[in-house]
C-alpha cells in the first residue's frame, strides 16, 4: 500500500477524461516539478489520508485520496480526487517510482477501463491502444510485454453464426424479442475464445485480430492485416487473411530467443543491455545470453 507520507522523489501522472495530462515530480521542500507542459500545480503536501496540490499562491487546488482496491487491480498506486473541486471530478492520478513508468502511450494507462473491468490483461511496457470490437465479457484479451500497437487496430472477440437462416443476434436483444423457448435454442453469437498476444509483437496500422487467435512472441503483423489464425513466434504476417510473409530469424535463433525471453528481465537489466537488444547482431545476443 502506498505510504502517502513518503512520496518525495516519486513521479505522478494526472489524467482527466479529456486526456489532458500532467506529469509531475515530487521534489524536495514540497516543490512540484512539471515534466511536460507547465502546470498550475507548484507545491505538494501529504498527511496519512491525502496528497494536496497547491498553486503558486499556495492555494490548495487539488486533493487526492489513495484507492487501494483499484491500485491492486491496476498494478499502480492510484489516487482519486477527493471532492475539493467539482470541476475536476474526473481526475485520477497515478504515483510511480520511476519516470519510465510515466510513458504516456502505455496501453495500461490508455485502456485502463478495460483493465479495471477485468477484460484486458496487459504488461507494463506495451504501448498504444486498440479499438475493442464486439466483445464477450467472459473472454479476456491477454497481452504480453513490449507490444507495440500502431493506429486503428481492432481486436474483436465475437462473431455472429453464419449457419442460421439469419445472422441477426435475436438472443442478445431480449428486450425487443422476448420468446424464451426460441431464444434458448438460438445462440447467434459465436465466440472462438481468448485472444493472446505474446511479447515484443509489433502490430501495424489498420490491422484486425479476430477471436481465439494467439500471436507468438516477436511476431510482426503487417499493416491492414486481418489475423484469423495463430501467428507463430517471430513470423511476419500480412494480408487478408494474414499469411506468413517470412520469419524474422532462423528456427534455431527463434528457439534460443524464446528461451532467453529478454522481455522478462527487470527494467534495470533491459536498460543496461539496450544496445544489445536494439542491435541487428542476433547471434552475438544469443551467444551472450543463451547460457546465462
Ligand atoms: C510487413 C512490413 C513490416 C514489411 O516487412 P518486410 O519484410 O520488410 O517486407 P517487404 O517490404 O520486403 O515485403 C515482403 C513481401 O510482403 C508483402 N507485404 C509487405 N507489407 C504487406 C502488407 N501490409 N500486407 C500484405 N503484404 C505485405 C510485400 O508486398 C512483399 O511481397 P512479395 O514478396 O510478394 O513481393 C511492412 O510492410 C508493414 O506492413 N509495416 C507496418 C507499417 C505500420 O503499420 N506502421 C505504423 C507505424 S508504427
């Protein structure tokens, strides 16, 4: 649980529903430093219950309370505005230890509604967002670490059956069509199950990923693909339906990269070895880390 009295040296990300964002640093002597955009917030104080933010005239302008329940679900320490200013009622704030976690495009931040609803499970460094198509609430979308979403990506977990006289979802629209016997026998929705996207996957613009698909680690989904079947690790797939264009590396290299699984390293190790991860010498990387 967040110790509100001990936040000096930490970072804070404040976001409202209009996506206006403040990135702040809790500096010494209760001074706030803005990381991007200048902020009205200049000072902070805490007690056991609140963090308060003040303007340059030391007027309290925001007051946040820690929310333990949501923090557990979300994986970050989350604060919620505590009624000081109704004009800001949609504000929430996240407190993190390291500036790297303030990555603005993090999928976890951008799609936090789905994370909180338990539909989306996504690791820390994955970035970008997708449009969620028709979705069965029973089904999860599981996304690994370091996944890169480009623009206009749709992930959809549900189809309509095509073998009935009509594809119209009568069973879903009970309010309009209330024939219990009929409804029990006609399940128009078809659902192929959980969508799983591995680690270090790059998903190109305008792609669509259909239900039940698993995308392997290191795969690339070319722009405008429609992914209807599983994608093997380190494959580049493209087209409608998406087919393997080529593999990024040899089968031996892929097997070893999967065992090394650098995406499971802690941030410090990734940071220390970034020049080796962002490097075309695949064999040098494998030689150094495979037997580790
Ligand atoms: C797949 C991609 C990464 C290129 O990979 P590559 O291995 O360098 O591919 P090449 O350009 O050499 O093309 C290889 C083959 O794939 C085909 N191909 C490339 N992109 C394709 C696509 N989006 N859909 C279908 N086929 C595609 C090429 O036509 C070529 O076919 P051929 O062998 O029959 O001539 C790139 O085309 C792509 O789609 N990038 C995504 C861009 C994007 O969405 N950016 C968003 C911002 S991050």
